C-alpha cells in the first residue's frame, strides 16, 4: 500500500492504517508491530530490476529437463540461493523422459500435404532461432506409425464424442484431430483412445489462440501460424511424476516399473501441430458439417470427416532415464525448526520459458534474497523455510512429485504449508488452494499494493470481480467482499503431490489477466516477448514476491498458525449444494431425456436429411441420501467456529502453542482417504482433485461429483461414507485443538 | 394427417379421429362434418407438382418492382387467379423507388483496393448470370460521395456504440462498416447517422452467413465470397410504404411529400458488400482489437479502426416514381359477403426470388386454385375471400401498405383477418401474429400432416421445442403443450399495415428451420437453389397451402369466428411481467453501475494499457406504478373467460351471430392508440410494434418497453395510461359480445 510509506512518520495513524493494510491473524498484539516492520524491511529488500535480470539470465537459452542448459540453470539457481545465505543443495532424481526421435505427419488423400512440424524462426526475436530447442511434440504419447482416416473431434471432450455418435461418426481405427482448449491436453488422446482412435493430433485453433484473439507475434502477443504448444499428455489424473515409480521417489536405486507397466503412458501416438499444418487437414475433411459451436477461426468450412481423408502419423521417442535436478534451499527456523514452510516454482521449461516458469521462479528467488538479507540482519524466520526450484515440471511434475514422495515421512511430520507459483504476468491476483488458508491470503492481499492502481491487490481484484459480474446482485456481492474467494486446485503445477497426495495445506499464487498471449510452451516464450507483453518493468514480479513472501513470513512467524476452517467449511457446504443440485439436475435431465426418447420426439425433431441418431437412454439414478454428509458439514461448521472463537479469546495466552500448531497444520490430512479416489489411489484428498476427464480442471468432492457425472450410484454411496467420515474426523481434530486453547 | 385418409372407410372412428385432427372452434356441431369434408376436398385439389411449376415459372427471371418482368409476373398471377375462377384485377399504385446509377467503393489508404460490388456468376446455376438483375445495393440510402476514415462497428447496434465510446472511438465524420445480422439492416445506418457517421457499409460475415456456417453455393447452401444481400434500409419503423404518401394510398393523384420531406429516407449513403470486398477493408484497420464477440470468420484480426484507413463511397440513385402492381382476387362470400378474409404474399423479388417470395406465393396460388375448384363444385366460402399478390414488398412493403391505406375505410368495416406468408421452406411451422388467433392456428396445425414425419405439424413443432428446450422443466412444459405459442410480429413483411396500422387480426405463416442458406436477396435465390436446398419436392409448399388454406376456410365458414381472447390476455400478462421485470432490472443495473462508478471500480478493473473509458452514469428511474395496468389485464382476463364460456354454452343457438362476429373481429381495434406510438404515429397497435432500434424485431407493449429501454419515465407513464385504457376498452367490447350471446 502506498500509505504504508507514511507509517513511520505518522505514528498516530498506525491503528486505522493497520485495519486498512489487513489484519494479522494468529499474531499476538505485541508481535504484530514486529511483523509489520519485518514485512516493510522485506519489501525494501526486493528489487524488480533484479527480478528482470534473473528472468533474462535464466531464460536466455532452451533448458528443458535433461538438457545441458537445464543442468546449468539448476547450478545458477543453487548459486543464487547460496549467495543469499541459504543452505542449498541439489537433490537429483532419475526419471523417464521421452524426447522425439522421429516425427512426421502426412496427408495422403484426397490431396497430399506434408506437415511442417516446426515453429518459425522470428527475426525480431533471436530466442526463436536458438540451438537446443525441443521440437514441437507431446511427451508420453506412444511410439507408433499409423495410417488412417482423419476425424475432427472439436476439443475431444466426452460430450464431443456423444455428438459424434449422434452424427453416426465412429473414431474406431481412426486418427483424430482435436483443438487445444476446454480440457487439459492429456485427456484428449486418452478419451480418443477410449473411443478406439489409433492416433491423435492436437492443434491451436486461431479462434482460441491465434489471430482471432489479436495480432500475432511479434506484432502482438498471439500465436502466429507456425507456432505450436508443446506439452505433456501423461495420464496424470491417475498419478503425476515419474511413470515408473508411482508413490515412491525416483532415486537411483528405486524399484521401477517397466515402461509397459506404467499406467500413465498413453497407448497411441500424439502430436501437436500449428494451425498452418491443421488447415490443409481440416480442409480435406468431408462428411457432416461440424456442429456450429465446433467451428474455429480458419477460413474453411469445418467438417467432421467421413474417413476418406487419410493421414499417416509416424512418431518415435528416445525413452531415456534422465536426471532431474531439484534445487532445495533451507533457512532454519529460529523457534520451530521442525515446522517447515515450503515454497516452490519449477525451473525447467519446454523451450526458453521466460514466462513459464522463470517469471515465477525469479519472484521466488527475489523473496529468498530479501529473506536472506533479513537473516543477515538477525531477523530469522521462526519456522524453517524450504525454498525449492523444481526440475521436470513440464513433463508432468516429475521433480516435485519425486521429491515429495521421497520425503513423504518427514513432510507428514513437518510440512506446515506449501506455496507454489508457476510463472507470472500483469494483472490480478490469482490464488487457489486450501480454503483453510483463504483468510490468511486475503489478509496478505489487503497488504500488497497493486503496481498499476493506487490500491491493494485485494481491492483491484474485487473491482475486477464486481465489473465482470453479470447481474446487479452479483456486482453488489462482489463489492461487499472482505475475503477473497480463492479457487480450488485441480492439477497442472507442482502443488499436486503436496496437496492431493500428502494433504499438506497448499496455495498456488500468480498474477495475470492482462498478459494474454499465445507464447505458452512455444519458442517465443522468450525474454523479448516477456518484457513486451507479459510484465513490462517486472512490476508484477515484485508484487508476486511481496505476496508469496508475506504468506511465507506470516506462516513462519505466527504465534498460532492462521488456518481458518470456517472458510474451508463454507466451501465444503457450497460444494455439497453443488453436488446435490447436480444430483437433482441429472435425475431431472435423465427423466426428461427418456420421456422424449420414449415419445419419439428426438426422431421427430431431427432433420431427416441429416440422419441424426437419437441420444442414448440415460440412467435414472436411485435415491441417494446426502443427509449424513450434510450433518457432518454442519458439525464441522460448529467445530470450526468454536475453534476460531477459542483462538481469538485465548490468543494472548495459549498454553501449548506448539501442540496446537501441529494439530492445526496437520488437520487437513483428516480429509485424505486412505484408499484414495476410485481408479486412482494416489490422489487421496476427498475435497480437491483434478477431473478424471478434465485434467487440470478441478473436481471438488471428486468421489461424489465424478460418481454422479458417470452415473455410478454405488460409487457415490461408497464415497459419501468416505467423505462424511473424513469431515467428521476433521471436526474431531478441530475440537481437540479448541480444547488445547481453553 | 395420414389417418384422415381412413375416415371415409372407418366411420366408426370419426369422433376420436376428430379429436386427434384438432377441434373446430366456432363451428356448430352439425357444421363440423361439412367443414372437415370441405377441407379434405380442399387438400385433394392441391398439387405439389403444380406448386413447383408455379415457382419455376414465376422465378425464372429477375422481377423487381418497376422491372419489365415484374409487370409480366403480375399479369401471369392475374391470369392464374382468373383461370381458377376468381374475380381478379390489378390495382396499381405509383411509388417512389430508387435504383442505382453510380456505385463505387475504394480503399484509399494504407493500401488501395477497389471493391468489386458485383456478385459472381455461378456456372452451375444459369439464373445467376441472367440479364435484368439489380446490382447489389441498399434502397433508400442517400445519394453521396463521401471520403473518410473507416470504423468497424460490429452489428451496428446501440450497445456496440456504447462499447466504441468506452474504447474512445468516435464515428463522427467517419464511414462505418457493420455486419449484417442481430438487427434489421435499416437500423444500422440509422444508428450510425445518429452517431455522426457520414456513410455506412454492411457486409455478410462468413461466421454469420458464409463458409463458417457450411459449404457455400453451389456445393452447399451458404453464401459464397462474392454474394451480397440486397435490401431496403428505409426507416420503416417510422412508417413503411411509399415515403411520399404516409398514411394515404399512393394513387396517381395522391398528394405527395417532396423527397426531402420524407422522414423515412436515410441521410447518408449505404452500400452492402460481399465478404470478399470486406476482407481488405477490415485487414486495413488498426486501432484497438475489436472486442472478442465482435470477431467474424474472415482470416484477419478484427480491429475497430483508428481512422487511418480511408475509404471513398460514391453512390447515386435514380429516384423514379414506378407503378406497383398489386394483384387482387376476390371470391364473394355466400353468406357474409361483407366480411373479408384477407390472404397475401408479395410477388416482387430483389432478383429471381424463388424462395423469397415465390415459394410462399405459389402456395397461396395453389390455395386459390383449390378453393376455385371447390367453388366450381358449388362449395363457396361463406365469407368473402380476398387473395392478394403484393408488389414492391422488398423496398419496404410498398404495395400492401398503399393498398391498405387506400382501402382503410372499407377494411375497417369488413376485414376479419389478414393471413400473410412471404416465402417458405423445409422444416417446422413458424407462426406469428395476433394472439386472439393462436388457438385457431393451433387447431389447424393439429390437422395438417408433416411431410417428413408421420405426425401433425403441431406435433413435430412441439417435438422440436421439447428437444431444443435447455432445461428438463422446459422440456416437460413443451411436451405438455396443447396450443402453440405463436410469436408476436414486428415488421418485415406485408402484415404491418393490416396489423399495426389498422388493427386487423393478422397471422404470418411459413415453414422453415431445415432450409438454412445464404441465398436471401442474392442472385442465387433461384429455382435451382430452391429445389436443392430449400424444399425439394415442394412438400412444404403443399403443407403451407394446407395450413394457410385451412385457416382461411375456417375463418370463412365459422358460425362464430374462432377468436380466443384468453390467449391474447395470457400473452399480455406475460409481456406485462416482462416489462415489470425489465423495470426492476434496469433499476438494479443502474444502481449497481452507479455504485461501481462512484467507487471508481471501473477504473480500477480496467487494463491501464487499454485506456478503456468508464461507462456513463445511468439514469435511476423514478418509481413507476404498474398496478392500473395489472388490474386492466385481470379485468380483460375475466371478460375473455366469460365470453369464451358464453360462446361455448350458446354456440348452437346464437341470437345475433352477425352482430357478434363483427364485434369479435373488430375487437382488436380497441388495442389501437389514436395518437399512435411515440415518435411514430403510423404505428397504432399498443401490443405489437417493430422495435425502434431493432427494426424487424418485435417490441411487445412497445410504448412502455421502449420507454423503459430509453429511460424515458414520463413517456412510460403516459403510455401506461394509453395501454391501460385500450385494454379496458377491449374488455368492455368483449363484455358487449358476451351479452349478445346470452
């Protein structure tokens, strides 16, 4: 906040200003002043110019997992931490990582076309023509040389295949072409395979990510015609990390599955292509005109295909075991050395990765620098800080997952929270994670100044929400907010092992919304692009350091850890309403659908010239009783409220703060299911999971929600028991904590 | 209905079949059998092959208003009517009609381009290269030679200009380019002019009407790159018809305004162009990237423009007075010769007009043929039938409006109802008009067989509604319908003078929804196109004859005219709920908008790099009291119900049927406002009007709804008085009618 600068000279204003700069929950009154002073000092140690220098250096060359430059980058980061006074080392894991050996794609009929499969070198941006780039590919698709008819499947979502079925189009034995977007890329080939496809192409349509969105690079930020989004297609909703060592660290001597045994490696070849390469393929398709909402921005009529247009896709990979270099830096806590505040951001990139991941990593390093300066002045954190720069995030969270699995026992004891970032840009705070930390991060957001507006990042975020709200009521609700609504986390960055496997309260932080562009996982995610389109002046790099750094330092120094389970319960209650609404809606929709079917109305309404098939009858779900879950949620509400009241009342005089804090930071583990989620035991969190068919996209109360979506009533009932029990366990744990305070 | 064929052989099934084939409201029991028999006979006289022959002949050459072929077509129609045994004549009016003299459009900077402004001759369709075509133009734009910077205004709607204002773009002194669609074309240049633009281009974007929708002609039905939609841009929401003779027939000696006095001729030049011509213009624009939802299907980044791209538009017209040949055919009623059932469809086309208007006209002629055959057998209608083929509809309802104005006094006495059509195609019944006729046309729809499905057109329409409904509840509501929800009418075809100026109960009928294409007002609205894409086999031509013919014959022969004012009142009550909801919503939105403004949130939320301006403060409306209107609506409900009950109870023994029927068919006139609507006294109907800023699109309860939309509280209050009075007058009239029955 601008006004913070006034504090020292205007002590009279201290109390009202504190209210404006946010509360400091969990700090005794006499410690608040010190914490505010520390944070001011922390801010003073941050330099946006230095953040810029770090971004420039660390993104100066391609540095993917296993590359020579990747190793150099890890070393540079190690040296930075050391130079800041941290106890840093590299922890290496040995992970499977496929890189391309053969890549070719040909249209064979009705006309021939050979796909370029290379990005363009852009004269205005020398980074685009550097040596050492991985060419466009999707990691974890299968080796294969397949020739088949081509079918356009829109975004390749389950509902797209329902439409195809109604159109009478079967992808069995075919190669599909799907647009990037609306689901994580990895679920597109997975769903294609489940429907019998033998190959999968994924392209960025200019309507979603190209000239339709805005001017293309280098004139604008959007994707030019030859650019391709690389990326992992591992089936990471089963488990992320090294496919050969699920649940265990991929140490040198670890027991490994064979590649064939690994569940998360796909069974069909997958290749990402540019819209330049997609256009002749799409233009060659005949068969039904694609449904209106499937059309993209290319100047062709989008058809679904009838199998007559044939393509050959030939892919082979080097399936090497490569070292993943995690850089781990520690600063030992002065008071509670066995309580760890974890903070991480990956360092590997698909190419140069100025935005993804270096912009987030540079902010993290800058926090470490400033915290190091504080330490040199004798102001050490009370809890131990563990700062991590992960390797191998891009091929599906390899570095962080292996490290978390390897250190699971210690983390279970010591990890208070994990705070993640993964790139950064201009705009608004985007925060997601454990809702027990919602209040804490909101307080932080009240205390950080927005670089472009003379208000806090909290106020600017609320302004954006109020303006974006589509009803007068929603606008007023947004305006009245005192606490941010942070999102729930699916997957897609390094928090997954911490949050969803180990139950460590986690946050994912970053700024964005005014940094839109098409550079993601391309050769123009470069420094030149970054300073022009993502965060000119590195102002939001600084804001990220201030935000994540404050979160770390408040968690490190709080007398009572600032978890607020009332926020968590409120979200659980909201999700419960969502799933019961979903239950009602699925039931009503199934009934209506079946009535229409029985009355023959789908046939009557269909254009006989289009030969549209009737939808299938829908399962009418048996009655499912949510009363027990509702009661558990209410019980949790009461426990959480009592605990908060007890802490507020007793804060100045806690009898066993250490015991209380351990209870608080381990409470979220009560929400883990021992057996894990159906079909994917690695994911144990009963509240948050990546969607089985959405990938990155979160499914809250996943056992129940996905059971309903898939009409698996027995699974829903069984998961209701698990969830109810875990919520009651959490409630009991909070009661224990409350008892400690009294 | 297929089952109708069984009736003669299975008399035992007569009664249940009647229920299935629809009721015959207004017919005494002993007359129903005769009417069913008559309708069966009427059906037998219809021939889809003959409909096809008529379409082929009448669309064989360009035949716009004032063209040599137009006169020939009128003569051919006259001869058809005469050959069917009707008393037919041509009634000629003398109307202003601009045709192009000079048309040129040039991009002058940053690069030069000369627009083609001509449609392509398509080898597969010889009609596209015939002589006598009017080139692409918009009638009623001004003469002018203007040079100015070009601005892209999306669809040119009022809200588009609000967005432009927020983007800091002023169209004053500029030429605008707008996409066809989302409003009637004529309101685009009108709104542009109100904002200070000096010229207007309108083009069909391929996303709305071109290759994005489907394959282009002749491979598919959609608009190829050089095709252009012609059309009127007269300000017909003020008044339609001849601009020089508002409110009076344009007879040879009529008193005429000067062209300069005519309110409905636009003040700026307007030219429609193809997407081939639009692309270089759009590609030349710089300035802000257009809002995402403005983007079309051309392979360019859509920018709004900054005025640097300059175009010259040079247009001049021949402002000639030309004859409009209305063909009017009568068949005198056997019992009530002074009660007229009117039926019309225009005959003029922009080019060949196989679909628009000839497909509708051919169905009308086929009805006349079959009714003529019945008459020859001695089965004459009890009321007089007036069948009309209007000229000059395309340049804004010239023929029908001048005829209606000229014959207003007689029509006020004699016109029972007007049934319009305007082209036809494959698909579902689309019916709109006076809701007092909703029940009648629903009964007709129950009695007509769908050519593609073995059910009535009613059942198929309901099936489509149920399938299209987006919620389970809406699906079930649709499935339960016994009466169609017919739409309210704005303008855009020949019913306007009858319905909205004279208060004659009107219907507009046609089939469509499976005949999508881009031929509208182009050179490929041809017979070849029609038989391939619009209604192969002319099955729906036959269905239109059966539907409109039944409506005519039931109105002609009913003992008590089948008006049902309960349907009308239900719709008035619905519209009343809509406007009070609108009132609530505008009030809440204004309040929320102003709160956000006062709190500075728009500024905070905006991207400072985009320089987005704050929206303007919104007027907070004073309290408006709708209670009187609500009471009037309830009063009408009660009167309408009593009248229906009285008619049902007394049908077999009506004392003064003629007096009752006059009251019934003149009742809708009570809904006319003597003063007409604000700013446009020609439009007198208080329930239905074209939108002042939507054109064709209807505004129901227009005085109130548009007053609210424009934040004119005093106008709303004044119009509330007018509307309330008119509804109470209608109620009183229905009471009179009910009293006659008892």
